[in-house]
């Protein structure tokens, strides 16, 4: 018996050690209780999250790359009816199947596909939100009420499936049957991430950041390393620092070997270059503000509408990407590392016994005192004032007129 106990303990320690060796990029910390909530009442929350673990968006297709095996399925039921009873007599579902060796990645996975691990990450995250927002704070009832909830996702399979995992954990499907709307939009209009199609001037300004003396020096210092990577990976076109980082981290998150000739030091340097490049672009205030203004404005308008009694929705979920989470937290001076898989921001609206309102800003399990606030419980008027200072006035005009003078 002791042998079995020690063997089980050794296995758990081994698993913990292996997980500890993975990059922090592989999974964000889970949600945690809010700070300074004594005698406070939670009235509304808006959650922005990154999708879970996925396959790489880029691959060199080297022969030594292990195959990717995806078992997460998508089942579909086309319907010409929008009525709730459209699912009352389901006798056939369609499953989307990626054909082995007919995908860009070796195996049966599409590029950027949510993995079973990624789905599980959002089940875990959803369970923590269930324990917080249903059990601990009583924001939501134990039965799903679509009148007080709003779900939105980019029109990308991995974000849609991550949202489904979140909702499944929040309200198990067997207790709340029915149709749940996942609101989405055409990529041309998507503003959850910076969008050069929506704002052409944003794309121009990002390109302008690559012409500065600092950026030219960065490129010069890394030219030899870039050529070394391209030779080792056997590619003629460099996919960008973030593209190479994505390949390396995605393989490490699945305990797969790095491409032959790539060391951990190379991985670390690629990440350092990717995060420098991203943060450098966002260090220009007009770039950062143009990229995130529409979505931040939506978050602020949701708060104002709730306070004014114009909406009954008190649980907003937005399922997006790293470039949804990163630019938003950057606006508030909180972007340090690349947002890991299943990263999440919670924007909570609280009230005290005098019915004064406060906003608490949480990112990956931590509550933050924002610049301009004296506490994690920031008076809502102060928060809105801070947000307005970050928004671009006359956004439509700014996106269509040259703002090169900002450089």
C-alpha cells in the first residue's frame, strides 16, 4: 500500500514538474475573488477572454515535426427556423471532420484549431466564474436567464468553442436546454481587436512605427539571428517574431519537440523580440488608442446603459484573442507579458451600502489599482473619466485622415 501511495505521489510530482517547465504562455491563472468587497454588492460584470490552447497558426512543415491529433469535434444542425422548438425533434447532426494529411499541419488538425486542452481550460475558467458570480456573489441565479446575459465572439471557430465551454461550465447544458445566441459579426466590422480594415489609418500608423530609429536598430541587431532562424527552419520568408514564437510555444505547450536545431535560448530570444515589437508599436499613444477605442467605448456604454436602467444585462462575455486582451490591458498600463491562452479581463460594477458605484478591474486573477484611482474599488465616474481620456475623439475622422504628425 505504501508503495502505491508513494508511486502515486511521485506521479503527481512528476506531472507538476512537467507543467512547471511549460511556458507561462500555455495557460493563464484562473479567476480569483475580488478585493475589498465587504458590505459591497456586485451588480454587473463584463468579461473579455482569449481562446484556449490551440494548434499553431504557422508551421515550417519540417519532417521532424510531430503530428497533431485533434479529437475536439464540432456538431452542427442547420435550421431555417429561429424558433426555440426548432431543436425539439433532432434526429441528425453533422460533424465537421478534418481529413488526415490533407491539412497544413501534419495530422488531422487545422491551423489555429482549439484543442481538447483548450476547451478544458475554458471549462475550468467557466467553473471559477460559476463559483464567483453565482455561488459567492449571487450576481446570477442558478438557472440561466438569457435576459440578463449577453455572449459575443469573433467569428472564428476557436473563440466560438471557447465561449461554448465557458457557458457549459457556467450552466451545465442538462439543466438549461435550449438555444443560446453567440453574437458575432463580419471580420470587416470586428472591433474586439485592432482592425486596419475598420480603421485604415491604424494600419498606416503601425507601419510607420517600423521606420523609426529605435525600430531600425532593433532590426539591425536581430538580422543575423533572423537569418539563422530562417536557415534552421528551412524557410525563405520570415513569418514575423510572433509567428515563430507561436510555433515554438504551441509545440512546447503540448510537450512536443522543438524543430531540430532550435534551443531554449532561441525560444527565449524569439519571445523577447516578439513582445518588444508588440509593446513598441503600442507605446505610441495614437496607435494604442486607435486600436482599442471602439471596444473600450462599447464597454463604457454598457456600464452607462446599466446605470441608467436601459439594459437588464448584467453578465457580458466577449470571446476573443491575444490581440483583444493585450491592447486593452495595455491602455491601462498593465501589459507586461504576452497574454497566455485563456487570459481574461473582468470589469466589475459594485455598489456599497450608500448605493455609490465602483469599478474593479481584474486581469488574470489579480485586481489592479488603475492610474487615476486610489483603490481597486474605483468610483465609477472616475473610471469613466479615465476611459474617456484613452478614447480617440472623433474616431471615424481620425481613422480616415492622416495623423502622421503624431510621429
